C-alpha cells in the first residue's frame, strides 16, 4: 500500500470515528428531549442491538409492547445510534441509546427492570444475558418454517415466547436437551392490531401483494424469490388489467447478494414504467415500516417461505408460496408448502392464470387447520392477552 493510500485510509478512519461520535451525541440529545423528563421505573425493556436494516424486527413488537406498557412500563434500548435515529420517529415508547453493557446494567439497576425482551439472537444479546436480576425472554420476529426458527441459542434465555404448537414441535425436534418449560405459546399478538382497509380507486382490480423475503445468510436459508420469480411474475401482473400490484420486498434484500438488490431495482423500474403508462392502475411499492397496511389493502398474497406467509394465513384470503430454486434451501415437508399452493419459478410468467385458478377455489380445510396449528386461538385480542399473562408469570418467577 502506498503512503498516499495509507494516508487516505487513515483520514477515512478519523472521519468515521468523528462522524460516529457526533451522531452519537446528536442522537442522545434528541432522545433526551423526547423521553420523559423524570426517569420512570421501567419494569421491562425491549433490547435491540442490530443496525437500521434489521429494524423491522423490533418495529413489529411496538404494538404489543405499547399494550404491555399499560400494566408494566416499557422502554426500548438500542445499541447503535443509527438505529435509534431510525426508530425514534415511529416508536410509541421511550427510546434510549445504550452503547455498551455498562450503560445497559446501569439502566436495569436504576429503573427496576424485571424483564428483558430480545427479538433476535444478535451476539450483543449474550453480553446482556449475564445480568442475573431480570427474566430474559426471547420473542423472535415472526413465525415461519425457516430453518433459523430452531436454534440452540434459545437455551440461553429464561423463556422463549413462541407462536404455537408448530413452533414447539419444530424447536423440540431440532434442539436437543432444551427444557420444554422454557417454551411459552402466546400466538401472534401483532395480528390483534387491526388495520382498516385504506380507501382506493382500484377500478375493480384485484390487489396482489408480492412480498418476497431476502436472500438469507446461507444456502439453507435461501428462500428469496426476487431473482428467480420476481421479474417474470411482476411483468405478468403489470400486463394484466385485472390486477393491481403491491410490491413489498424484505428490508434486507440485497445485503448479502447484490443480484437480489438489483432485482428489486428492476422491479421498481417496471412498476414506475407501468404507472407512467397507466396511472389509474395504481401499482405501487410499499415503503411503510408497518406491513399491516399492505396486508389489509391486498386481496391475495404471493410470498416466500417466511413470516409474511404465516401472518397472511389468519386473514383467510388466497395465498401462493414461491418454491425456492436453491437445492440446499431447507423446506419442511410437513410445513406450509405441503398445504398452500406453490409457484414454480418456471411458471412465474403464468402468475395471472395461476391466481385465477387459486381464486376460484375456497380456502382449504387443511389451510384453516394450519392456522390453528401455528397460532392457536386467533380471535381478536386472544394473542395479546396470552402475551400479557405470560409476561406477568415470567416476572413473578424472576422475583422468587
């Protein structure tokens, strides 16, 4: 490396450090202004250590945590200033930046924290897990047949709140020596957040939500269809005047594989071109942080093996699952693809006719049984009540 290159590298490092310091300072000042002037006693904290590209994981718990805060005050603790800056505008709870374990420990001790919630298995979680006072509760960020849903890391938490019997069976079958009593079924509280269908001038078009997942962090997790199915599927739907397309790709699409990010850009351009030619068609890319709006708006959903598929199931509307083209992708033979119709990549350009056939048939009994197997009771408010009671029990046990 030349002296000039070394100098540039050193200057960039200094600039990055200075930029991070200034951002940290600015974010803490903003958080201080938005948080309660008198520090409250927070009985629970939602801890999140990831960067903004993964903020969807914590955002989907804002609703249930807001409900929990009515009986047990809740704060959100984030590890990175960039993430705090990203979520502070839409988070309904106090947000605090705790960049290291010392700050987390001071917060826990100062505010009487009795429970710490985690929505993933970030390595930074395991530093916080050394605190022996509060109950440590893993929440995950969705229910799905993905292979990542059964992890040996679950043993580290006092409890793992899971959706239902399907999750219990999946975990116990794949994680040996895990105490079954650590698994607490709560359903899916997010499904209790009712979103009214927004008014739209759809001219009688059937609204199709295409919500592909990301490429995954390894071949076993390669469920994403945005490259294999996406362009052909989108072109076919945009060309059919009976359909309106809502495109909602996973926020992390393209983080690991550039081709997936490029495919999202291609689909965006196809939608923009279609809207320019026919503004009344109403096709759009959904950028809302909350996925419930797009789900409420849509009549039918096309997605991959993912939590989006599971969250769509209780709506009782037609669902089509894409089949992964990666041979190493782990597909549960008794999972969602054994019940819900599957779209092969080779048939992506025939999507409108596939949807015609799907819409002509009633939702199968097997699909309704799948809902109960994954979520248990899905009546309005049922999951939220199970969640709140589970938190009460966990706090009581931690205080014994």
